[in-house]
C-alpha cells in the first residue's frame, strides 16, 4: 500500500485522535496507530520514535497481537473505563415542541437535531405546523399549544390554509398597522360604505365592509381596523337610525313637491 500520494491533515488528525482517545483511551489509540504503521511496513525504530515508546514495549505488543488477537489492544493495567455512548433517541411518534427560541419537530425515526425553526419566523412556523396538521402528521393539540391558539381555532386555520387562504398565515393583528392608511379620503369611503349598507339593509359587519370596500374602491383594509374606526367615528349607532331618517326625509320631500 503506497501512502505517498495521500493528503494528510494535521488538524483533522488531532481532532480524530482526541475523539478516539476520549472513547477508547490514549494507550489503545496509540497501539492502533502503531499497529497500522507496522502493517504498512514502517520500521520498528520509526514507530517507537513517533509513538515515544520503548522498542521492547512495542515489540512485545506485536507478538501479543498474534497470540491474543483483538484483546491485545486493550490496556489491561489501566482503570480507564470508556464513557458510555448515549444512543440517539428514536421517535416512534411525530412530536414538536418549543425549546428556547426554536420550534423543534421530530419525525418518526432516529434523529438528533430534528427540524429546527426560529420562533421569530412566525409565518414559516405556522405554515409548516398547519401543513403537518393537515396531513395528520401532528396532533391539533400539539400545534395549538405551540401557536398559542385553541384547538378549534387551530383547526379553522388549517382548513383555511388548505382552501388556499394563505393570507391567514400572517399576523391577525395587522389592523393596527393599517391605521396609518386611514386618511380622510379612506375614512370618507368607509362612512359612505357603512351608510350605503345600512340604508340598503345589508350587513355592516367589518368583514362585509372590508369586502365591499375592496371591490368598490380597491382598499385592502383589515377587519380589525374597520371595527376600530367604525367605533371611533360613531358609525355603529346609525345602522338602525339612518334608514328611518331617510324615510322621514323622503316623506318631507314628497309633501313639499305636492
């Protein structure tokens, strides 16, 4: 075996030897290296020099190998007990948990790390967890606990995402950020839409108003922002009174025309 064309890394060598020494003991590792050099044809004096061992010690070791085989590598005079290797956990059931600032998902099988996601990536975490819920990989209780929702709301979100409503993945509190777009023109459109729906006997719920404003004006406003400004502008109180006022105005106008 010709080793002249093999590239050796001193850094990797030290790292590997230290790791092996931690598991097997330094003397055992030295004997393994020495015997490997012996098999490759290295002279006894060179092996002794590299391992810093007396000639007779290594010579006795090689003779013992032919007699005792693999047992000869053991350090019989040492009280060294290798540290037991902790087996990697085996997950029979899918599971997920929050650990520190990460969400960790373990799927069935043998794994150390699992799937790790930063809790800061809320949209990514929610999308993956809901997808796993849809595919019955994770239980709704596990997903709900991580997302901080009730199980019923978590199942609702899962159905919405499955139906293609991906906007639901984003923070439902976006309305507070949308307050900045409620300039006088936007408020005027909201008042008009609210009034028109009230007069026509149509629902003035924030969800309905959001749809109507988007269709009529192209305004993309959150339900929460609409509810906030309906309350702030005092529109909530006119839903029932406005149609009656309009009737009275029509009656008065009709009498004047007569």
